[in-house]
C-alpha cells in the first residue's frame, strides 16, 4: 500500500493466493511461514534470517524473470526447500546464452548458500544492476508533469532513470521605483522563513502515551525526535523525563524495525547506564542486548554473536544475585548464539550450544513444555541438515527411540541419537 506521504508499506503477504491448481498453499496456520520457491537456505533450515535472506529471494526472482522458471523446482514444497539448502543453482547463461555475464554473476552471488557470500546490501545490488539498464532519455524530465506538495510515488517506476523534476521557481515581486524626493535605500534585509518551534517537552510527554495507546508509532518517533535534542541539551540525559523519552524512542524504533537508527540509541543508553551504575547494571545489560538485536537484524552476524557471548556471563551472574536474574533472558541469549552460529555455517557449534540449552530447558520447564518441544524440533532439522518438515506437527519425543538417527551421523554427546537419557537429567 502506498501511503499519502509516498512511503510504501508491506502488509500481510499471507493473503496472497496461489492460482495454480496443483500448487501447495504453504502459508497457513501451523505450517511454514514463507514461499518455498524464494526461501533462503537459512530460512529453510530454520536458522537466523537477516536482510541477506531477502537478497537471496531477490536472486530467485531475478532468475525467474530472466530464465522463465525459478532456480529450483520439485514436486513438493519440502523438496523445493531441500534443493535450496543443498544444490547449486544452474547459471543463467546455461539456460539463456544471451544473458550478460555481469547479470549471471550477480544472480549467482545473490543465490550463494552462505549469507556472508552474498552482496553486502541492496545498494550494492543496485550499483551492479545500474550499468545493465538502458540509457536515460534526455528529454524524460520534460515529459513529467511537475508534482505538488507530495511526490508522485509511481514516478520512479515509470521513469527509472529520469532526473528528478524541478519545481518552477517563484518569481520575486518587482521592487517599487524609489520616490524622486527620497534617498535610494539600500537592499532590504532578507527575511528568513520562520521554522516552526519544536513542541513543548511537557506537551510531548503528554501526547506520547496517547499516540502509543493508539498504535501511531511513526508519529511517536517523529514527535520524540523533534523534542529530544533540545531536552537533552537543557536538562541532561539522566533527567527522569528525558531518560524516559530516550527509552521510548529507542524502543519504538526497534518495534518499527528501524534497526539502523535504533542501534546508536541503544548503545548510548547502555553507555549512560554503565557509566552511572556500573557495567553489570540491569538496564545497561538490557540496552546492550537490544543493541545486539539490532546488529543481528542488520545482518552483522559476527558483531551480534560477539556481543551476545560477552553478555551471557553477565546475565548468568545475575542469576546468582539476591534478585535471581532472568532465566528467560539467559535462555534467549543462548538460543540466539546457537542460531547465529548456524546462520554463519557452523552447524556443529550450533548443535553443541543448542543441545546444552535443551538439557537446561527440560530441567527447568519439563520435557513436554512448549519451548523444549520447539527446541527439539529445531535440533532435528539442524542434525539432518535439511529444511523445516512443514506443518506435520511436533515430532515424537526422541528419547522414546522413535526418531531415526540423522543421516549425517550424530554429534558426540548427543543424547537423542541413541534414544538414551543421560544420568542426572
């Protein structure tokens, strides 16, 4: 949907219908979330996804647009995902010899199995595609009608290489001729256009909860961004009202998935809390965790993994404090570490981390708890090196012996390969 301000908002793609009668409807309750023909290997393997997973999907789409067929086909959705995970794509020029070598290289880079081997971001993809586009029309700008206060959101698609249209310049009013009897005055001083003053801090603090309750998060971001610089300068970062606004701003940016803007905000909050109350302060740790989440979502796998690993012993130490800490946070950090290892191609390391986590979750929650069952399912996929089984429900308890041994061989110390239960569990 195109908003009035020209921004494009992606709504629920689950409403999209498959028209072919033989196609599988894979987006359903309890099933795989995603479209198998465009699913990155890390998504098929149920590991961590990031913006580079979208680049893989773009590579699938480019391949299909040029070759007339998706890069991988199979009779079932499960088979398609298996081929995404295991098989190399057919180069475009093997299917269409007239394809430029540069385009073939780009599509193969987008379809790399490991996220780190794909282009760094969509801007790099754009730079590599730009030389393959037709030259710009010199008179394209003249054919465009000048737009009004809001840009025409369809213009980049109708004229992708045309220069931006220029609004007609205002004609300055003619100066009145000087009176014959009066001295000619000097040039009149230019009057600067008055910029609207930022909202009052107290008024902004009153409006923010109302906007949050109404779910108008973009307006919360805009409002707080207007008042925060002056508020920080006048009252300091640690003033209670300013501190609350800073956290609301960072949290709202995170919920809005503006990770690149949210990252420095959480890092600044972490530094402030650590400087005032020490590096083990719960608020400092939580702010660092949110900053690491931004790194993860931005595809900075190595940086996110390093930060999660440095945070884990601090969160574990908090468990031994009088307050008891937060087991859920510790388990979440360990699971993120395991999934990032898998996303980075270290499946053995990921399995070792997640197996230890599963043992601890079962001790704390019980073997039939939802979180333990979900983690067992994810370990099954990792051990098999294959994709999500897709809508078949949770597998049986592996300790009953009903799971077959993974075809690639069990890991050392894996209690689920033999169906036995180690002592002390």
